[in-house]
C-alpha cells in the first residue's frame, strides 16, 4: 500500500474502534452527483488536448460517529462514475470515457447547532479529509464522425488485445484525493435525518504512473491518462440514528419492525 494511505486507514480504525467516544452513530444510504473535469499533470498538454466538463454520480452508504464536542468522524462507501471528454485540437478526434470506482472518503466533521426544527434540532457541518479510490475499469467511445465503442482493460498482453479494447499499462488503480465541504443535517422524524452536502474534491493521483501508457488498435490513438479529477459534488443521505453500544446488548434506537 502507498505509505501516504497509512494515516487515513489508522484514523478510520481508531475512530470506529475507540470505546471512549459517543456510542450513538448515524447510518444510511447516500446518492450524489458530480460535475468534474480531468486536468493534466503536464500543463503543456493543454495545447494538444481540449478537456470538457463532465457529469457523474455516486451511490452507496454513509456513516457518522460523534467523537467529542463539535467533532465527528464521517465516512462513506460508494460506487462512482467519473469520466472525461477529450478532443484532439489538431484533427478533432473525440474520446469520451467513463471510469468506474469504489470510493471511501474519511473525513473529520465539525458540527454546529443551527436551530429548532419540528422534529428536533438542525445542524450545520464542515468537512475535511482524504478520499481513497479503487479504479474498477471503464468504457468509452472514440472517433471523428462514426464513433467506435471500447472497454478498458489493464495490463493485457498486446497479442491478446481485442479491437474493442483500450489497454492501459501502469494504471494507478489505488488513488486518493482531498475533500473540503459543508452541509446541513435536518431531522425529518425522531432518529431520522436528511444530510445534504456540497464538496470540492481535488484528485491527487494521476490515472497512470509516470511511465504508464495506453494502446488502442484504431486511429493510432494513444489516450493521454496523465490526468487527475477536480470535482464539485452534491449529495443527499437519509440517515438513521443507531445505538452503537446497545447493539451488543440487543438494543437500538431503531424500532424493531413487527413480524407478519
């Protein structure tokens, strides 16, 4: 594992395992939408490639654990789609790619009381922390007028590459970024709240390493993947209060549903 990733993993384990913090946690599903753009690691590439803004999505779950005073540990685990639209300036060749990831932000949340709502108290919060990502794969289309679809494969032998495959060598499949954001927690009914968050995410890993490359058996096309993503993400989570300590005793703040 990249040494830069050790600290977030240690913080994640410590915050979840420590018995000294609040035993009440919040869990629930999350849905997000992102507006993002791939930015080159080498600025001179901007002269040859025109990168367009793209839209993606996130779907998964969220976890929020109060620590002490205003501090919370907040994390998510979700499937995400990001992509890029690259136009070669010289000849107008267009490549539209979609990439799929499993991602987990590990955030320190500062929460402040906002005021009274019908079902309780609503709160504001600010977040900062890293995101860990694992690149699953992807697909896309490339061409001038008639676009050819392709799928992305990693480190495949050149002799075995199919005509509809873009093979990537030296992919950074384990990546990380940095989050800054704010949001609101609004109670709907007792022990259930809506969390709305707006974040900026700065990618700190290129899609491929410094010696990486791609190969596609059409148009002589070589996709430049020395890029990282900058995202603006709007997400909504429906969170349930859960008694972390009471779980061991068979008790929870979530009422048991009657059996039929």
